[in-house]
């Protein structure tokens, strides 16, 4: 199926935007999923400077690239998170930081509203990102967590995100939550509960990324088929689960990426345990025609190698497309014509 293949620039934000465009074009990518950090895309500048979006489009055009989505994971994380602490200060624009945690959440919410406006100016209809979660820190369920506290977490999410989605809908833009640990939706059942909490608004959908499902034993193919009408974007990242030896834990023991003592690691697309062909067939089944966006993360492979190789891997898989005619159609037509005897 002829889907665009894009490169997510989040892991390349240390490079100037034009350099990332040059590399992506050199490798043969169709476009970029542009991160709202580094110098890649600044939401405040997009709204304040009349020529900012025009200049970004010009650089893309210079290298024969397009854009179908922008991503603002870092700011979205702060909308619902509890606690807000120095981790958020390190990833947020300085202008959004405040010593008052609730003010940080409000600043982040306003920035996400502005992200929808900036996306519309850029001419894209999808913003990928995180929501944060006020209840992720309770995931171990000890000390015991009353059911009411979990309900409050989903209520808090809805109350904070409904006003954001109002602006998304005004702008004709959709938000695609990356289902991910530390978010309000991190697996199958929390995704279902999140969609219910937000009232199944059309402006709130999902970014499918199988890498976060594999280590949790969530079936990424079943996820596609279950939530097909809500999959607004697809990030292609892989995970390799290491052999269980009685020491390597699923939660990875606070060990750094790439440490062989970990129970799993992110790896470049095609080098892990994601059943990619089955996933592509499932995306075909639901009629997904959006980008396949390579999110390169691999502590054991150079990114210049990984990004180029991942593109070739997905291009080969993209040859799998629904047939124009069912394979058994010939049998039915022959039967209708009779057996050929007088």
C-alpha cells in the first residue's frame, strides 16, 4: 500500500532542522514527523512570526519532503503529570516552567492548544504526543490505591484535555496519543478506559507504536484491529526482549538503555520482536493510509545506519497490499459459467 514513510525528528533534535531534512532526503524518505523541540518547530514562533511556517515549508520543499504530523510529546507530558518536578523542568521550554506545579500544567495545556493552531498553519491535521498522567505513579498498586483514586485520575485527564480538544476541533486538527508507559493510556485496557473518559471525541485518537506493547505482552496486531477507527498515526519502533534468566526483569531495574542486564531494549525497526508483516497486514485491514514514521531508538546501532536501513525495511513491507481481486474469485466465476460440458 502506498503510504508515505517519514522520519520522526525527535531523536535528531541535536541537529539543525535543515541538516535532518538533507539526511532524510538523501536516504529517500517521503517526509518528516516534526518534533516541537530543538530548532525543528517552535510553536510560539509559528504563531508570532508570519514567515516562520513559510520558511519551514520552504526548507522541506527544497529537499523534496512533506509533513503529515507534528509532535509535541514533551509539553503534553506536563498537562496531567503528578508530580511535576525537575524532570519536567529539563524537557520543557523555559517559558513554560514555574515553581508552582499547577501553573506548569496550565502553561502546558495552553501550549497544546497553541500546538493545534500551529499545526493548522503548517497545513497538517495530526499532532502526536503525550497526555501525562496523575495516576501513573500508582501503577504498582501499593500502598493500596482506592478505586476512587483511579477514577479521579481519569476525571482529571478529561477535565484538562476537553478544553484542549475544543481548540483542536476548532482548527480541524486531531490529537494522537502515543500509548506509552507514564501516560493515562499505556496498554489495552487503559486505552479503552481513556477513550471512554474523553467521551470518544473524534479529535482524540491514537499513535500506534508497537515497541511499547511488546515488552508489556500486549499484542500490537490485536490493538490495531480493536482500535482501528482511532489510529491516526503510526510510529515504527522495535523492541527486543532478552531471554528470561531469572535476573532480567520486565521493569529493567533502573538500568540504562543498552545495558545487557536489562530485560528488554528498544532496537532499530526490523531488529526486534515486533511482528511487522502481521502489523502491516492489520493496518491494511483497517484502511490506515497515514504515514509510517520511523522513530529511531537503538543504544547498540549508529542512527545514520539505523535510519537508512529502517526505511528500506518498511519500503519492502509496503509492497504488501490488499489484492484488487480475491484469490478465489476465479473459482466462483468458473462455477457460474458451468463445467464446460454440453
